[in-house]
C-alpha cells in the first residue's frame, strides 16, 4: 500500500478558528489547482472554478459578508454584522469554490457536472493535506446571497458552492465518525425471474412505475427490506417472508 490511502483516511476538516500561519504562496495555490484539475470531469467542461481571496482583499470581502447578513435579516444588529465580517477574516487563507454549470449539455447532464465539482474540491482538500495544510469547506446561507453573487460577478449558471479556509492546524485533528465501509459498499446480484414478477405485480397493485420499483428493489425479496432507502410504499407477505417495496428516491 502506498502513502495515499492512509493520508486520505486521516483527512479531517479543521475549522478556520483552529488554523494558523500565513496566506498560501503562489506555488501552493497552483499545486491545489493542479490537483483539482486532475479530478474526473466528463467532457472536460471545467465546471469547477477556484478563486483565491488575497489577504489584502479579505477586509472588502468582510463587508460583502455583512451585506449578505443584512440581506438574510434586515434587522440584524451590529453584533450579528460583526460576526458575519469575522467569518470572512477567520483562517489564514480563503478560496471560493464556484460551480460553472452548462445546462442542457447534449452529453453531460448537470448532475455529472456537480459530481465533477465535488471531485475537484476533494482533490484540493487532499492536495492541501499533502502540502501540510488543513482545511474546511464552509457555505452557509451567504453563498446564495445577491451580495456575494454580485461581488463575484456570477452569471446565472454559476453557483458559489463554498469557501475553503486553509492553514496549519493549531491542535490535533478531531476524530469524526465515518460510515461503515460494509454499509457503503454493497454487492449487486441479478434480479431473479420470480422476484422480478413478484415486485412487478406489487408495483402494479400499488400503481407504481414498475421500472422505478424494480430499479430500487432489484434484489431478491429478502434483500428488498434493506434496499436503497426510498420511501416505503407497501408490503406483502410471500411464503412467510415480508416483501417490502419502496418508492425510488426522487
Ligand atoms: C460544499 C460544502 C459546504 C459545507 N458547508 C459547511 C458549513 O457551512 N458549515 C459547516 O459546519 N460545515 C460545512 N460543511 C461540512 C464541513 O466542511 C466538514 O466536511 C464536516 O464538518 C465534516 O468534517 P470532515 O470533513 O472531517 O468529515 C461543508 C462541506 C461541504 C463539502
């Protein structure tokens, strides 16, 4: 096993108040961008855009954060506005993460573009780790505000996803619970004829789209009880075993 997996498993988000050190160097910023660019990106549409906010402009961004807070709550008091400003100033370095989407692309649906953005962000976080930096992505309501959209001159098809705070952790990274690998990774098995007929008949009775019911419960009836977490729409008993049908999540 090379060093990549243990490093990846050690990643934890570290919030800006637990980060110290200088702003990132040009070299560090380019390494992060290079790592982000190495993420899978169907059609090479480049939906991920990164914008570093230099230390000298953090004060100006703080004013935009205050405007965003006012937009969310026109009655916000001075303390709330100062808290909003402080959020723009916390952490040694700050990078805005944008998703520049291409709606109605003939080949690459917008969901895949979002996945590419997430993959690029994760590569950035892992590259930061390899450079000895810790980080935390933070969004909050402000990322949808007109104040920030205008400040970043965003066209309608571009979303401000989050700000990533980066720096050097002042204390040990906190442990976080992780999903059990065996729950996350499951094994597919083909639909058995009888099971498929059973599920199709039940779908018909419940007036469900059989294709959707099958795609969710495309497992043997015994396994259908713990399939993909859609909403439960019906059960029936078959040879003493409960068959549970779920509506495929939207
Ligand atoms: C795009 C994005 C936005 C996030 N925004 C916030 C946020 O606004 N506030 C917050 O507490 N955590 C936010 N998180 C979650 C944290 O960054 C972090 O992932 C979470 O605390 C779990 O820590 P971990 O990364 O060590 O698992 C965001 C994560 C992502 C990917």
